C-alpha cells in the first residue's frame, strides 16, 4: 500500500517540485499532460510549468491507477472520466442532504415566494 503524501500548502508547484513530491520524472509528467486532459499546468512567460494543488492530487491519482492498480493509460482515462461524471452529480445532491441545510433552503424558498408576491403586486 502506498504511503500518504503530504502536499505542502502552496498555490503553485514547479515541475521539479511535483516530480519530487510524486516520484514521477518530469518527462513522464509532461507526457501525462498530453494523455490526460485533466492535468493542464499553466505556464509562466519563461515557459515554466506551474501546477495547482488539484493537479498534483490528480497526478497522484493517475500514478496510483497506473503503478499500483496496474491500469493501462486507456483504462486509467476511463476510470477518471467515470469518477468525474459521478462526482459532478454526487456533489450536487450530497450538499443538500442534512436537515439543517434543508431547513435553510425551505426558508429561502419561502422568502423568494414572498418577494415574488411583492413584485407581482407592483
């Protein structure tokens, strides 16, 4: 089982830092950029790659899929696409599950209906 990697609390990471953190060589990171469209580091004026924390986390996920779970690149792409699709709908619904949130939303709905009535009266 892989050890949990502590990602420093920074906005951006240079390719060398990402390589050191993840254990992935810079040339492999550049290759993964071309294969996985979810890894898109921004570039400085001098063409230095700058990875966001989210991209570093994604690189670690790709590494796990390829090296530990033994997926092919095509298989890893498919898994990541499925997770991304599932995550977008899951996050939307999970955020409104607890009773307190439902209560707040009900109150907002009441107030909006009240505002709509006031607007309709003109």
